C-alpha cells in the first residue's frame, strides 16, 4: 500500500468540497471493500476522507416510506423493526450478503458503491478495462463462470456484487446525494451503469457527490422473497439471485416487482416478466413462463452458460417461496 493522507470530514458540505477538489481522494466509511482495493494496489488514493462522523446514521420511517442513512451499518438496517415489517425483502437481501462481521462494518452507502468481484479486476498483473481503461478484458477469453448474461459489452462482462441493491432495485428506491451545489435525487434504476465503452465507471455519481440516504417508497406488496444461489452457504457472492415482491389479492397478482443479481453490471430488473404476472393466479405453469421470458436474450460466455438454467430455476423457486 502506498502512503496517503487521512482527513476527517466535519460536515457533508466539507466532505463533498474536499472530494471535488481532489480527484484522487476517496470517501471511507466501513472500508470493507475500499481497504482491500488499496491493499491489492487496484486503487491508490492520495487522500482518504473519513465520513464516519457525518450525520447520516438515521433510519426514519413514515407513511410515505423509509429513509436509511448512508452510514447505517448493513446489520442495523437488516434488523430494524420498520425495515423488517414494511420491507422484508430488503431485510432478507441484507442478511444474505457477506458475513455477520462484514455486515456490522459495511454501511448502506458503501454497499451501493462496492465494486465488482471479477477476479481479474483484483489481479493487477492481468488486463482489465475497469481497472485500467484500454488494457483489455481478461475475463472475456478467460475463466468467466461468474460473469454477466445481460447488458455486457466487448469491454467488460463483470457483474455487480451487491445483494441489497437487487432488493432496492425491485423496491424502486431513490438515492439522495449531496454535491457542492446542493442535494440531488437519483432513481435507483439510473444509479448503476452498464459497462459500454466506459467500464471504469460503475455508477452515475459525479465527482464530489456523496450518498446521504436511500429512500424506499411505501408499497402494497404482501408477498416477497429474496433467493441467493451461491457456491457455499456463507460469505460468497451470488451466482444468481432473485428479488420478488408481489401484491396478491383474492388469488390474483395485482402488482409485481422482480430483479436479479449476479447477471449484469447492475441489478437487473425483469420488467417484461413482471408484466406477465399481472392479473393472473400464481401457478407453477405461470412461473415457468415468467422464468423462460426473463432469461430470453441472455448472452453466454465459455463458462457461464449454466447460469441460464440456474436463473430460470431460481426465478421459479423465488416466486414459489414468495407465494406459498
Ligand atoms: Fe475487468 Fe470487467 Fe473484464 Fe473483469 S470483466 S476483467 S472487471 S474489464
């Protein structure tokens, strides 16, 4: 690790200004991903701006929805009574992520900002367009078992690693951020990016912008489930995951939200599949049709074709578990 300057931000505005003045600076809170990136030489910020003292640790709930501060630890958000009661999907997704120790350290803002776990991104001896733009993508011709099925480009086929973000995508959350000019709202669907020709950019946050909180609007879903399929039961990133939220009244699906993790550079919302559910009774045949539709258009690479079959099975299982 190379030397860096360490400062503590006293206010949100000061943090934002300090970051905007110094393009190599990084905000640090829990540090559960950032410190690894620094230790492995993937990033080398000249300055760390510690934001742990900022007033971004509140969870506020009212009839319109819930606001979760960027510095709320993942474990606290997962066990919050209002989150568990009103947004059980989010609580399940949070508890599916990482280990208990990591959930205690990692913050909600950091979870949103975490970087891909593509193994080539973490190996500084190999080409990676995300780490070093223009150097190539070692995963495309390499071992790509964990990589994307949707929305990838010829420059990057990495996937977003978060579980929490898959639930936030399904729940139509909004990111509230601050920059030097004031506050800004970003719909969750517009926050993370597809790789395109700029795989080095994970999201649309501008330099100097700091996430303040995430807002999740109140909803009428009465059934939900988060299913994560991984190589081992604890502390592993998703091969595929599925977030399901449904409103079922008198045996019919009135409203549906479906999103997948582990299949794209951002949480992948399944809008066509959602539409297919509306107005119908929840049956195995319907879930099968929904799963088939959801996986249409998947592009596979040498080692990840298994994810298409796995994705279909995961959607079927998540819908079945949500509705039983
Ligand atoms: Fe880098 Fe993306 Fe290729 Fe992985 S998939 S090596 S992160 S460019």
